[in-house]
C-alpha cells in the first residue's frame, strides 16, 4: 500500500510539473479571455490543394498569388482557375532540413514596374547539391557534438536574396544575395528598409537546440551575434546609417535586435509603424514581441518555456532554460505568451473592411494548436483571444490579408480564403 501511495505521489508531481504555469509579468500577458463579441460565421473557400509544405505567399498585381514551398519551389497560383503552376525556374539551390528551407517572400513596393521581389532561404554548403535531409541531420547530429567539432561542420547558410520575376512569370532572374544570417520572415518598414527575422543559430556557440540550464555567458556579444536576430538592411543590401550596433565592432552592422529562438511571423503594426514578431518558445513560452532597436529579447537566458523533455538524454523533465527566470533586467518582456506551446507561424494585422469586427486585430497561425489565433488589442496589450477554424484540424502556417480584404491562410497543404458568411 505504501508503495502505491509513493507511486501516486510521484505521478501527481510529474503531472504537476508538466502542467507548469509560469507567473506572468503583468495582468493579461497570457490566457486572455474570449472577446465579448465573438467572430461571426466564416466562409472557408479552398483555393487550391496539394501544395508541398507551403510557407509564404505574395499577391501579384495580376490577381495571381506567388507561393513558396519549403523544399525549394516557387509556384504561381491562379485563384480564379484553381490552377497551380509548375515550379518556377531560377530559384537558387535550397537545403531543406529541420526548420530550414525556402521561406518568406516580399514584393518590392515598385514591383509593378521593376518585377523585384525578396526571399529568404537556407543554402547548402559549397559542393552540396540542393535537397531535403532528415531532421536529425540538423538537430541530433549537431547539438550532441562537442562545440569544437560543431565549428568545423559545414551545414549551410541562411540568406536573404533579391531577384526579378520574369515577364512570363515562369522564372526568377538576376538573383542577388543581400545578406546572410537570417532566413525566416521579411517585412518592409515604413522607411523602406527591410527587417529580416532569423532563428537561433545554436550550432555556432556553446549551446544546444533549446538552450542551456545555467546562466549562459558573461560575453553578451555571443548572444547578439548567434541567438535569433532581426536584421535591418536597405533594399540593395547596404546597411542603414542609423542601425543600433554600428559603434560596436564585435556585432554585425546589420543587427537590429537579438535574443529570439525562432521568430516565424512578423508584421508592421499599422497604428504605430513598429515591428511586431512572434517567437517559438521551446516547450512552452511562445511569444508576441514588439521589436525595438538594440533590444534584447532574452534567448537563451530567459524564457517562459522549458527545454524539450523529449530531447533530455537523461530523462529529466522541465529543465530550465538559461537561468530559469522569465524576467531579467535589460531583457524585454513579450506582450503575450502561451504555455503550453501553440507553435505560432504566420502573422498579420487586419486592416480591411470585409470583417469590420476584426479591424486592428492581430492574427497568428498555430501549427501545433491547429487553429487561427485572433488577438484583440488595446494599444500594446492583448485584451482578448479567440481560436478560429479549430474544426479544420489543420496546421495553420501562413496568414495574409489579401487586396480584397479577405484573409488567406495555408492550412496543411491547402490555400484557403476566408470571407464573412452572409
């Protein structure tokens, strides 16, 4: 009987640990209530199916949609005909491994005249052909190696490139690499510069995939250089003269902010002009952040999450990230976080007229959560959260507002259009 009681206590303690709820820094930072006025009925129209791990989309002036697929393809979708083109020629070699691959794309403000676009991707190292690799090639076979060995590994390069879409829309031309070190989202700032988000590059410093369980380092430049960063460059790849770290020789000149893990969504707040970004936590601790010049967002020292249980070779649970704190002097607080994780990806502020009740709201795709997140805002605070499209039971990767005011999402391998149900 005593043994049974001991086992029961251990089981309950384990369950309690897995259900840990970190204390928020302020009221409303997590678990916001549902909105007082929920969304009305939504019409979900399937534009196309059968895409292969689609990642991003851009709306072309002719009404078609340019999409990227993670393994390295760009395609044209004709919504009216439900047609998907063959892969466009001219895309540079892409290495798809783990969370790396061909990612975001952005049309230049003068696209109608110059056909210019920007995109992010992971390039294979010299001598390696384009291709898709098992996830362990980038994770288990890297983070388990000694740091000195990692530094000799040639795994690939995170890149931001500029190119032109050909007049016949069958290829991209004149590919020019603008910068390296980030390959998630690209956002056009109000001043015409580009923000580019990038994931933590744990392989370049003495860390592992989901942080370390001690105070990380007394050299902050290591985190400034290798934790997930937001870069800021001009559209020709040059460095803006007001970037925050130009006076520090040991920090790359294109660095705008640092301390992220995996910022897979970003958008400009239409009210303020500031960059907002979402960040994957490890096990818990997904965040929404307002990204400001020169600021530190904590990773891998500070997090509302913990390290992945599944990756603890010794069987430990809820291992802290860094110093185990969720707040620290000099580190910016997220305006919102989730525990457990929802695995956030695409992100968009709604500014259209088709859904009046959505105006000014922030929308985020939830992949593990399998729903579309609607966040109702009051300035810089989240006052309500609504889960939409959960009945689809699909990973929501991308969220974009179309020129027609409809919302477009990638749900699994399908492109869907959301309009009000009349």
